[in-house]
């Protein structure tokens, strides 16, 4: 009979854990993409085709980049006068200056790299610790 109490306590902990997990799934930010979507205003008129989804902020590009990189460390970061270019494993976040704030563009790396390669050059690798050319036997020869 005394083991029954432990089963009740264990079941209660399991239930609380499951509820916390469900809450985290539906209300959490599990990617840089989710972070931007939750914190910045959507600006659909400034989307780039079906590739880049646009958002706006009243903050300067450097401030937006600092907020984002404090929450999600990018694999690569490139900054110049044209903006801040952040590369993550699958997504890119490009933050461009606008009058009175920033334009934030979310895009998959596979379409962003060709678009911004003339700007970021070799500053963006392809995957953590590798180059755009790839690796493997005979790479770079």
C-alpha cells in the first residue's frame, strides 16, 4: 500500500512535465526563425518572392542583431555598411537599415547564399566548420 503513494507522486510529476513540454512547444522559440517571427512586425509587402519573409523593427540593425545573437548564436556573421548578415544552420537572417529602423529578412541558406554571396563572400561557410565548396576526398583540388 505504501508504494501506491510513490506511484501517485510519480504520476503527478509526469503530468506536470508533460504539461510544461506542451506549453514550451506551443509558446517557445526553438529557432532563430521563431524568435524573429515572435518579436518583430511582419512586413509582407517587402517579401522577396517566395524565398525571403520580411519583418520590421524600429531598432537599428546592430540592435536587432544583438538581440537575436544573444538568443541564438549564428554560425557566421558578416557586417558592413549595407547591413548585418547572419547565417544559421538552415536559415539566414539579413538585417538591413531602413529609415527609422530595420528590415529583417528570413530566408533559407540555400537561397540566401546565392543572393548575398557578392556581399558576404567567403565570410559565410556552408555548415558549421566547413566552406561553401564542401568537403570530402579531392575537395579543393
